[in-house]
C-alpha cells in the first residue's frame, strides 16, 4: 500500500479553481506527473461542512431547477445500464457493496433484481432519504470490512475519499476472488475539461480531492496487484457537466451551448477515448 504522502510529492502548479457550489473560495490543482493525477490543495480541515448544501444534489432528490431535473433524468436513465453491467458479471452469490451510495437509488434497483445489497454513505441526510426507500446504509466501511463481495461499486466516489491508497487497499481485501470493482470517475483529460478549464464543473473543488486520468487509475490499482479489465464511457455526463460548466462560466444557463459542448466532447472522444467520465472494471491479479 502506497503512503498517502507519495501523492503530494513533486507537485507542480496546474490550475486555480473556485468552489462554485458552496464557499466561492479558490483552490489550487497541482499535477503529480508520476501518476498523471491532479491533487486539490489545500484540503479543508472540516471538509464535511462543504457537502451541507442544497446545491450538492447527490445528497438530495431535488428537482427544483432545470439542472436538478436534468441530473435526476440522467441518474434514473443510467440505473438500468448500471444494473445490466452488474448482471453481465459471472458471480457466485450476487452480493454488491455500493460505497458512497447517496440516496440509495442504485441499491434499490439492485435489490429489486435479486442482488443482496450493502451500502455506505457518510452523509446523514442522504442515509435518511435512502432509508425511506427501504435501503439501509452504513456510515462507514468499517461496518462491512469483514465481508466479501462479488461486486464493489464506487459511482463518482473515489475522487472524494481522503485516504485514497487505504481505500483501494481495503476494497481489494473485501473483494471476492473472482469479483469485480466498478469505478466511475470524471476524466480531466476530456475535451469538455480542456474547453472549460477552471469552470469545468467536474473539478468540483474542494469536494473532489483527486482528479484522475486513465494512467493514474491504472497505476493506483496496479499498486495493489489489480488490473483494469475494461473501460467504458459515460456519454450522458458530458452534457450535464458542460451545461453546469457553462452556467459557472457565464453566470446563466445556456442549454444549447452546453449541449453542443457535450456533443463535441463525445465526438472527439470517439478517437481519443477521453470521455468526460469513464467507468473502470477492475479485477484481482
């Protein structure tokens, strides 16, 4: 297991970004060239308070604004695709652990399709919403760390964890021998990230502590003797992220420009494979 300090060594300046969601404070993104990974600096002492906002939609089921509604549409349309992905794996007992389960929608769909579900979510408000849907979540991994799972999922969660190397070590330990880890993360090498730069919504500083490339994911999991079996695009993400980025950049929602930038990003990614968000399917060995 890598020491966490390794990720903070030999960093070079990359970009200054504002927290557009809660604090409006400025943070620095620094490049770790060994991993081709960006690191957010500084890390706030009390990071949890920067999640306590109605603007942080993954902890709510808000449908107030147009972007809220679009987020919910994208989330709901992806649930069956995620379920289909899990069902494509050859598993022995159909046990799934969803880390950072939010308001529990993914686990609810899994439960309805004969998966034995477990989930963690540190945010109390999100856990209460999930409980109302019949999904019981733990507040941390220690409650389930003694178990083995056929599938472990982290849907846009790895970028949030403070103890990156320890988390990867632990989920490897919790994975059944022939199991799969499914990780979805933003990709700062996408065209929409390059176009919007410091306004790119998926930087989401300081809640996103790490910003990954394909190289960094490969190296992080190689450190724990794990390999990437497949990489899949999340094509809807570029549209939502571009619309939100356009709002950050101009101060107003411009559906057409945001949609166009999302389309361009996906079009260019057909050749580069650098989609706005990527799903990594990872196995032991």
